[in-house]
């Protein structure tokens, strides 16, 4: 009898142990994947491993379209970016509750036909009153430098002043002017194909105009795009003349001498395109000469 | 999950049935011996059922673990690659603030942020919330009233949005720069000022009186700085006049003229920093 009782007790004990093993949910890991698949909306977050890859890819797609939009809006396309942070501490600083953080940034991208690579440092100083952020170093590399020699001007100024924003502002306006210059040169080349020469292409800073009826006469329109002290981009146009000596001797009124000055006056009155148009139309519409296309 | 719970439930339901059977049997049987015999046989049944269920579960879990593993590792590494790409894109979006222009898409269009700085010191940011419709319009903004926003919008907003944004950048950065210079003067060089610095909200008209000491002599000058172009941080017109009844000796007249030139070519606080340096030099020469 005692042994049977003991057997019953033993059975009851074993049941007591086995019971919870049947009630308990399965160990995690095994069923986690199936749980995730059944409840994707609950686990959609930034926490690793919980987000379904479909949602991750759609989120990435949204971010990429935001990036494309921003690059179209600003005209600046950032391709690569990385950053390193270093906290600088010293016992004196800790005493005065001053915190200094040095950030090292690397940024590269393009703005139309120009590509840039920047490396800069920002020092963040936090004290009791305020937080200040100062750019302590700025290095800029640009391409292409041969086509756009004026670039180096504003690049060195931006580096000197550690003025990152001025660099991008000037870059934008510089590129805008370059594109406008190229379009204008191309336009006149198409309109007066015989007279207009672009020996270094439409992206160059000058245009040669040869009179079709008087080949000895030549004009060179130099169009430079410069940046001033404040980083403002200004076009600077000049007229150079090449006239045969005989003609110069005949020029009693000194028209050739004053041509450059006259051109500048014309520019201020008519603007670039109209001034060039009037100059070219005069040069190309000579007695029996070629009329514009 | 219902799938995994159901078999457990059926086992439990079965167990309950068996348990009630045991209780009923226990009540029925009055002979302890008989009762124990029934109990033990039913208990054995329950125990065996439970044992087999636990074994089955363990087997299922083991199978699932091994079958899922290779898929999971591929899934995880692919996942990690996508996550890395996403972090990269997020970082680039954040990095736009270093161009001076950043933005976030909104349900209406885009909220553009314009950041300002002066010679390396990062200053305030402003925003313009744009509604992308025909015509494009500004929903709301934080541009100060004295910046000619309406003028700039009228010129460029509809035809060349980039020009609109960068033009705003120019105005805001210039204003921030002028304000910074005036603030620095008041903060760090108050000792030089003989009276309060007078300024307007645009910080393009500044007027102040300052004293300069040189070789034991002190003179008071009154400076008036005008920034006619709102996109510049250096004044377009500067007048420095002598305050006082006495006439200025020649050397001091030279000083006055040089100050006029200094204010035109150097940032305001930097001019005063150079005065401090010169005074220090002067003192060291005297002593």
C-alpha cells in the first residue's frame, strides 16, 4: 500500500513538472520568425532584427527620393558623407562644467559639372550659458580646375575664412553664370556661324568674332566670372580689338580706342545678351555681307 | 501563434478530462487500495501523455531551429546591408545642413531650412515652409520682417526656386554676420565705447562713440557705419568724426582717416581687437 501511494505521489510530482512544459510558449528564436511574419506592423521600428525587409526597403526608397528631391531643389548633390567625433576633456574643463567636442567631417559631391571634396572640423563648446559651434578648419578640393580657373579664387578665400556656407553660395551662383555664359556663346555661334569662333569651346571664357567682309578685323569678347571679397559672383566682360594698322591710321575719331569703353557702356544699358547681339549684328551686316542665319 | 497554442490546449483539455476522471474515481472508490490503484493507472496515463507531448514539442523546436538558421543568416546579412544603406542615406540628408540649405519633405511640399554663419561661427537657422502647387507658395516661415522676403519671392519664387533660396541665403547670412559683429563689439569691447551702440533691427545702420588712447593722449571718435547693400557684411559708407571742441592734431587726423579705412575693410570686432593689440604694444613700449 505504501509503495502504491508512493507511486501515486511520484506520478503527481512528474505531472506537476510536465504540465507547465506543455503550457509554456515555445522557446524564443524558434518561433520568433513566424511571430514577426504574422505581426509585421507591431515590430516595424528601428530596432535591429525586428523590421521586415520589405518595410526597410520601402523606408529606404522614401529616404532616397527625399535625397533626390533635395539635390534637385538645391542643385547640390552630396554623394558621400562621413563623420568622426572626439570628446576633448581635461580636469579644468570638467571643473568649470565645460564640454568640448571636436567633429571631423568629410563631404563630397557635385554641383552640375563641378565636383567638390570637403574636409572640415567643427569645435563644439558647451558651457553653463550656451553652446557654440565653430568651424576650425576647412579644406576644399575642386574639379575641374583647368576649365574653370576662376574657381581657385573663391575656394582659397572660403578656406581662409573657414566660411563653408559662403563656399556653397558662391559655387551655386558661379555655376549658374557659367551655364549662362555657355548658353550665350553657343547661341551666338549658331546665329553667326561664320563670324563667331570658339577656339576653346563654349565653356571657355572668351569668344572670337571675325568680320566676314574685313578679315583683318577681329574682336575678342572676354567674359570672366569673378568673386568679390564678400563671395558675390560678378560677371566681368571686356572687349579686345585686333585691327590692321592701316585701319588704325584712318581712324581719326579714335573709335577703336574707345571701343572697349563703349562696349562697357553698352553692357550697362542693354545687358549682356543684347549688347553682344547689337555688336555682332553690326559686324556681320556689312555692304553685301552675310546676314544672320 | 494560434497554431502553436492549439496542440497545447488540446493536451491540456485532455489532461483536465483525465484529472476530473481521477477525482470522480477517487470519490467513488472508498477502498483506499482500489482508489490508489485507479489513481496510479490514470496518473500514469496522464504522465505518459504529458511526456510524449513535451517530447514532441522539443522535437518540433529542434527542427524549426535547424531549418530556419540558414535562411535567417542570409536574411540577416541582407538585412544588415539594407540597414547600412539606409543609415548612409540618412547621414547624407543630415549633411545637407553643411551646404547652408537643408530640407524635409512635408505632406504639402517641403520645409526648407536656411543656416547662417559668419567666418566659421555657426549662427541661427531659419525656415521656409513651401507648398508645392501651381503657383508655388509659402505656407509659413521664420524669416524676420525686415528681410525683403516678398521682394525676393516676387522675383524668383515662381521662375527659379534655386535662385530664390540662394538669394534668401545671401540676405540672411549677411544680416547674421552684421548682427554678430555688432554683438561681439558690445560683448567684448564695451570698454572702448563711450556710449551705447546704436543699431537698427537689420543691423545695417550702426552708430557709436569710442575712445582711443595712444601715447598718453586720448581722443573720442564718433563712427557711423552704413551697409546700403543688404547682402554684404562690410559697410558701404563709413564716416568717422572727432568728438570735441578742440581741433585734431595732424597725427590724430591721420588716425581718424585710417580708422575710416579700417572699418570699411575689416570686420567690426576685428578692428577693435586690433586697437586692443596696438594699445598693448604701446603700453609695452612706454614701460
